[in-house]
């Protein structure tokens, strides 16, 4: 798969995540036909332009937590956007993937 095709496949999967649900980087990679390429998903999402309509905030790490980005305030913004969609966080700051993931973890 070319780099452009991989990018398009990843962005299509992220675009399809419904409100109130999340997907992990790994599940996105798998669904895009790129197994074991979770880091590529993160790299592509980190390159989105400011104000992108793509629902990047619905992507979390494998433990159901928001991955630190290093951008001041964006971690808080992601949590706020998810909470506005009805996604609940535990006291430890994690999302129950069995309840909120498009592809539930068993």
C-alpha cells in the first residue's frame, strides 16, 4: 500500500467513528488494512491541520486513555469533546473500551 493510500485509509476509518464512541490507534490501523501500524495512525493524525473537521478526538490509546500530545491544552480539549459526546472517564482518566469503543475489547 502506498503512503498516500495508507493515509487515505486511516482518515476514512477515523471519519467513520460515530459520536459518543472511540477507537484505539491499533484498531484503526487494523481496520485500515495496516495491522501493527498504530504508530502510523498517530503520526498521520498529528499532521492534521488546525481546525480539521476529522473527529481526531475519538481516537485513544489501547488502555482507553488520551495519549499525551505535548500541545498545551489539547489533552484537556480531547477529554472535553469526548465528554460532550457522552463518553465517560474513570477516576484514573480512562475510558471503558467495552462500553465506548466501536470495536469493543473483550
